[in-house]
């Protein structure tokens, strides 16, 4: 399922959710350059693992609006907005390549919500 989420500052983020909608939520943060359309496990694997994969285009990539002066730590507000829009209280984060610092920022700045980081 693909949709657009409005960030706290009014930007729009393009979000995609794959796999089991009742499964464990995992944010997959794409590399640089990249987008939400990068490699992802097949839907069947996600259902078998009872996992829902949430991926989105970071600001300025794919279908998401740019964010002038953006810092890595700004990812936290975007992930929070997406999680809130999907009704997710707690979730894991995975960073692929250039997405790794973004995953670590989420773990450091959202410790009450992030269950695991890779």
C-alpha cells in the first residue's frame, strides 16, 4: 500500500507498506542515492515472518518533497509522522547503506519507540 504522509513542517513524504499489515513493523531506510523502491523481501517472505515493512522516500528522493538544510537527525520527525499516521507505537529500524546513519539517529532520538536497530 502506497500513500503520502504530511510531515510536521508541511512537506509530503511518499510511503509504502509491504507484507503483513498486522505483523511486526520494521522501517527500512534507503541508501544514498536510493528510494523506497529499492530491493525488498518478497511479500510472501514478509507474511511468513509476520513482518510489515515500511519504507519511504527521504526528502528530495522519489515522491517526497525536498527539505532545505536537512540534517541526518531530521529523519526522526519524518519517521515519527509516518509511524503516527499508521498507528504504530513501537517499531524496528533498518538502514541500508547511506540509510544506516538515519537508522542510528532514530534509535538514539526515539528510544521509547524503537525496538531494534540494524
